[in-house]
C-alpha cells in the first residue's frame, strides 16, 4: 500500500465526560483504538501518523495549576499541551507497540513533542473563543482571574468557563522530524492537542503563547504537508450529519468538497465540534486531492479504507 495516512483521534473519546478520567481508564480507551490501528498497520498501512485531542487532559492540568498555585508556580498553556503530548504519546506508543507485537509486526512508534506556528496577528487573538478547563461558579474567583487578564464566558447555568484564542495553524514546525522518522520506518505521533502554539518574534527562540489550536485543523495541515493520501478524523459519532439532532437528521456518506462547503455555509455544523472537522477535511482535500474521512472511532479500519463514515473527495 505504501501510502501515507494521518489519523486524528478525538480527545473526548479517550477521556469521555461520563468517565472518571483515571490514567487506567484513558489507557484502556487508547488501547481499544490501538487494536484497530495495529490491524491497519499489519495489513500494510505502515506509513502512519497519529494525532490526538487533549481537551479533557489539559483541563485536568489547569485544575492542578489552580489548586497548587500557592505551592508551585502554575505552568503556561504551552507547557500544558507539551505535557499532554508526552503522556498521551507515551500511552499510544506503549499500547500500539504491544498490539503490533501480537501481530508479529515490529515497527518503532515515536511520539514527537510538536510545535505549530501561529500568527501573532491572527484575528483569534482579539476574540478568545475556545472554552478550556473546568466550569466555575464562584463569581469572586472569576473576577480575580479576569483582573489577572484571563477571559471568561458564562455558559448557561453551568457557570463560567475560561476562553482562549484559537488561532489558525500556519506550519507544523516539527514536520521535518516527522518526515525523517517516517522515511526511516517509524510510526509517528505528532501535533497532539493541535500542537504547542508558538509565535516567531524573530528575537531568539520562538515562544509559546496562551492559545489552543484546533487538533483537527492541525492534523489536517500536517496531512497536507506530508502528502498523506488519506486523512481520517475519528470521533464519537458515525460521521457528518445534516440536520444533526433533528427528526430529519441524515448522515452524509460520499460528498464532494463543494457539497460539504455548501452545507457548512448553511450553518449545519456546530462551531468548536463538527465545524472544525469539516473545515479540516475540506482544507486537506483542497490542498491534496486526497481522501478525507470523518467517522466513529469504532470504525477506524473501514474509515481508512473509505467504506465507513463521511467520505470527502475533490
Ligand atoms: P472530538 O473530541 O472527537 O474532537 P467533538 O465533541 O469536538 O469531538 O466533535 C464531535 C461532536 O460533534 C459529536 O459528538 C456531535 O455531538 C457534534 N456535532 C455537531 N454538529 C454535528 C453534525 N452536523 N454532525 C455530526 N456531529 C455533530
Ligand atoms: Mg473536538
């Protein structure tokens, strides 16, 4: 087969809101997905890059930041992303290597701590929109943190939630490392959690910035940059629906780029969940002419074969 494939795994599927979020539980969820990934690799899809969400995981690091702020200095958001890339990358590598071994297949799996360049002039910095961390109901605490420069939005009666800018990913800065590893026969985990957002002020090393890049957009960017033939986004629903959640709901199977853009313009896809997946799929197909698939995690193998989920073609 020898085709490069990029698979994006949903963070919510790894640590669902309904679960306890323990390391053991997250490992079991990752492992279940790696069973399917190993099947794909064993059948010949060896040029593989995995990426993953990290929303629930970063949320937990932020809670620790707050609870321990008088004991150890809170870490910035770029450090939070780097930490979750490491723990999820380790968990993916550890379970995937095991599953590959069971199939008599020996291929290194290498997590890459990856940075993604964003533009300091990105409009997103003027309009923080990405909710992160826990819901807060203490108005005084929210006021204190607003005074420290953080932004919050009120989410119905669930309380306040911090919002950060979600700028566009411009370039996967560790792409050369990813390609080097692929060329030498490794499976790579990269751009996890959308990548560590960094800006280049041309005054020394690039620096991390308080922002969150959408993981589907960062995964799609990397898929285009490395010329992947397939970009699969695996999540907790069967694919892309029209009239989602209404009596007229209809799952899309095969769609063209133009059709999907039309549905998007008609407001079918929720901002922050299905919206960025559709956007990521469209941008990737536009740039490469490849196949983008949005499907449920449980159908990973069929999704990559283009026989499950929503398939997007030029
Ligand atoms: P992930 O963690 O995989 O990124 P998200 O929660 O961000 O998952 O996005 C998947 C969710 O998008 C689904 O669980 C579903 O509730 C929601 N969604 C919103 N609009 C649609 C739509 N038109 N079709 C399918 N799912 C949709
Ligand atoms: Mg998401």
